[in-house]
């Protein structure tokens, strides 16, 4: 989505019968078939620190990269560190703590760190290139949502808002406990539940926000996505901080990318809100939150209604941070994403 999508459209398309998932629908990772029972899942992600503690930053960045494997239904097996570090300005002990944090999450995922690459950079950056495996017949993609499906989300939104607020000095870093816990949590259990039930589509919620990734799911499946905004789980204080103007820059750019494909209905307001004043203001803030970038967010799952109760049960048993129905899939209409 956005600038990257425009560039990719101008490049020659990779043609190989074993490339099962490429760039066509902007899925979370690429998938290449090795044989009848095994395909490799490949992804890469890295970014600057979101928190001050280097060990915590390493854990967050690693969980975020690993999430792409889980979103495809895969199991991570190995990872490579990707590092940008100003070694002339900062002690190497900081880098050691970042790598230690990343290794902890990789180990928690049952995978190994096999090496990596570093460059001298003016700003700290860290992430992983991750390889996973999946059975070719059990791949999860963002392209299979069907009209009548219900949509579930497995983590609350708000990480971008809360980390931005901490950087701006609007909250203490100690107030990030919930966001950190959510961001370092692996999506392994949610992925296992999705595979066990047999969901129709899956994506993780990261830089494009809930609205942006729902838009990708709608476009990939040729459907419309209806999001019940008031049912979307939010981290504590996320809405209040957004009302104060604390949003990432991605919130605006994500909405611009979706553009006229987004329809916001008047019902998207609290029951007691004034429909002309407070209601409009509330809608504007809430839409900003739903479009805001997330780090290591949850999975958005599209599942047939007759399997929804079983999926909710399994998500609870896996102790996902959220396990709630946030919308439905509709037959394609003028708008790809509708907020109700």
C-alpha cells in the first residue's frame, strides 16, 4: 500500500510456479514451495527504537518480525539480525542488549538466530529477516475473506499512540507497561487457533493500521469489510491521547491511501454523543486510532460464522490479549471498508 505499492507495480512480476505467495496482494510474507509437504515463508522487518530500554526494544522488534510468519500460518525456524548502529557515538553494550532481547523472542518462538548483518548508521535500527515453514495446503493469506464471514482481532490497538506519547513526554515510560506486554507477545497462539479452525483469511495489524490492513484484505478478496468501531479493543488511554492529537504520521497517510474506498457511517459514535458536535469529534478521533500504525499488532481473522464460536474458544484458551468480533465481511460495494 502507498509508495511501495506504486513502485512494485512498475517492476516485472516474478513468475515461478513454486512462488505460492508473492507481492500481488501485499501479504505479510512471501511463500515458496519446496515440495508437496513443505513451503518456506520469508519476511523481513526492522525499525528505530520505540522505547528507551534496549533489551525491550530488541524483544519488540523481533516479535514484530516473527508476526509475519504467524500471519501466514507458518512456524518460524531461523532468523538473521539486521542492525544499523552508531558505534562511534553509543557503547556496544547497548547493541548487545538489543540483540539479547531479539534472541529471547526468537528462542521463545522455537527458532534460532543464524547470523545477521550490521551497518554503521546515524540512528539505531534493528529487526530480523525470518524464515519459517508451512504446509502448502495450510497457508493463511489475506485474500480469502468471504461475504458472511465475521472478523476477529487478537490484540488491542494503541501501541503507536502510546509510544509516541512517551517520546513526546506526554506520559511516563512506566505507563507503557500494557503496550510493551502486547508488543512483545508472539502471535503463535492466535495463528495456531486460526489453523485449527480453518479461517478464510488472515493478516497482522502493523504499519497500515486496522483500516489499512482491512482495506488490503478487502481488495485481495474482492469484498467489503465492515468494522464495528465501538467494538474494537483499545489500550488504556489510547483514545484520550488521540483526542489530544497524539497519533503517528501513518494515521493520516493510511487514510489518504484508502481514500474514497473508506465509508464512515453516522452510527460510528457513542450512544450518548451529540450527533452534530461531540459525535463528529468522537468519530474523527476514533477513525484516527483505527488508521494508526501498530507495532507487533494482533491478527485480523476472517472466519465463517459457523466456526466463529470455536475460534473464540480457542483464542481464549491461548490467552490472546483480545478475542473479539470487530466486524463482518460483505459483498463488494462502492466502499472497500465501512466503519459503522
